[in-house]
């Protein structure tokens, strides 16, 4: 096994990486074994606990000498039956047993020949069913047995007495042992569950902190089980969310700065244009100079148009709340827009090849759209042709019906020095967004110097 495989095996099998339910099952088994072992230990030490309680005076003991002396004093008053079958004799000696024996004490009387004459069994012996768990307590505690010779009215007899007073300790001891072992069993499990819940509460506090907007405070480490994985994934989510918000703020600031800069730049050509127009209004200078001013005014209006287009493009791409007014438009609107833009680039020196079959018998129907936005779409596309297209090659414009859609294709050749022209493709991004608003599709293809843009829009019959 390689070092990497061993490390992977170790990480997968170490205790901290086990699942919570696996740990809990193992803990239950361990605590059950420990509790049963603890109960057996306490059960086997009954007599030790009983003797300790007798020494400290918590429980009364049985004094054999005191009992024997009282027995001898009472014995002279009674006659022992001649045999075990002597019923009358047994009745006459019953008061003797009543005066000495309580429910935990028993006695047996034997003659000099060692034959049993009479006796009484301790009543407490009947409290324990033979074969039950508690019946074993008799052996564990042990019975206190002693004997003495006593002078009865009809002679000297051997009296054996038994004490089972320690049985009073059995039930409380068993109850206390069971309660202790059950609490010990539950305490281990509850401590583990409390630790797991403590880590869950840490995650809950971290989520609360995130909810109020604090994405800088890390989620605490919570182990390597399911709770730990949840904490780790939550911390990763926090970091990603913080990064995304930061990037969004930076992007908004950059866009705001750009729009502010362009707005500021608009003032210069507007000021110059206003000056030229005032000069023209006053009709100062000769015809040649006025022609020069008119040319300069046209250049400034072009500068203003470029700057305002860039502002609109950025506003469209980065503004998420634009709500156009979509309505049913005749397909002739597209025809007008395309014809207008074709005429525009023709005046700029381009050659166009047109195949426009909409707004007639080949393209009946309507289009759900916004007329102003449609104009902006094709204004952007034809402006790109003006900026990057090669005037020596023909611009192909096609608009034909295609299986319930209108397919519009613009193909032009890119001029060789187009790579030197600065482009951020923001115009194409704005076109893509506006086409999606019209539930359409936009495709861009580049093959060598040929550049093709295709738009597909739905037709409603």
C-alpha cells in the first residue's frame, strides 16, 4: 500500500470522520455494556454496601447475642413438643415464637437427639419467588445463623435461629442500582447528542450572522462528520457569496464611472456644436467657411451619437429591470427597419445585396415586439458593419420566413485593419439581450474574414 493510499484509508476510517449514526450506535453499545457491567458489580457488592450502612448506623443490624439472651429468658416459660407430629404441643409453643420472631427472623428447635421438634420460618422468605433475580440476593447477602442451648419447661433443647434483616436492603439497593445504571447509560448518549446539537447551534449562529449581512465572519470548524461537512459547505457558500457581491459592487461602480465619464465627455462636443451653430445662425464668414463649419457640426453630431450609443448599450447590458412594451406588430415594421438601415449603409459607401421577403404574401402574420427596441437591435448591427465592414465587398441582407419564424441574416466582410479598432463587444451583448426579450435566437458565425449574424424571431399568424 502506497503512502497516499494509506493516508486516504486512514482519513476515511478514523473515528472523527465516521457518520453520526455510526458513532451513536457504537456509543449505545458501549454504554449498554458499561451499564450492565456496572449493575453486576453493584449487585455482587451488596453485602459490602449493607455492612457499610450498618456500621454508619443508616440501617439496623442483628445482634445475635442479644437475641440469644432474650430467647433463653423466654424459653423457661414454654414446653417443647415431644415430636414434630405433636400438634397440641406446637400450638402451646406458638406464643414463644410470636414474642421473639418478626418477619425477618426464623427459629428451629432440636432435641438432644438432634431431631427437629418445631420452628417457624421467616415470613420475608415468602416475598422472594424461587428462581427470580432477587432470590439470588439471599445468597449474596447471606443469612445470619447462630444457635444456643435453652432451658425449656420440659428440658434442655438446641435452638437454631436465622436472621434475614438484610433483606430490607435488597429492594432499595436494586432500585438504586437500576436507576444509577440507567442514568449512566443515558448520560453518555445525552452528552454526545448535546455536543452534536452544540455544533448545530454554532452553524445556526453563523447563518444568523450571515443573514444580517456579515459575510466576513467565518463559519466555525465543526468536525469531520455530517455537521462538519455542512459547516464547511456553508463557509464555502459564504466566501463565494462575499466574492460575488464584491465583484457586483465593483462592476456597478465601474459601469457608473464609465457612464459618468461618457456623460462628461458629451459636454465637449455639445459645447463646440453649439458654438458652430451660433456662428452659422449669425451668418458670419464666407460660404466656404460656413461649409467648413457645417462639416465640423456633422462630425460633432457623429461623436455625440457614438457616445450616447455606448451609454445606452452599457445601460441595457447591466440594467436588469428593463421592461419593454411588447405588442403585436405587423411584419412590415421589420421591412421598414431593414430598408432604412440598408439605405443608411448605402449612403456610407457600402454595396448591399438584399433578399427581403416579409410584409408581403410570403410573410403574412404579426410579430410580438417593441418597435423602439427592434430599431436599436438593427441599429447596433448595422453600426458594426459601418465600423468593421469592408466597403469593397457586398453586404448581404436576407429576411425570409422559416417554419413559423422570420430568419434575418446579415453577412459582411471584415476589413483587414478591424483588429486595430478597440472593441468591448458591448453592442453585441446588448443585441443578444434584446433578442432574448423578444423570445428570439441570435447566432454569430465567423469564417475567415466573413462575419455573419443571424436572428430568428417568432411569427404569430
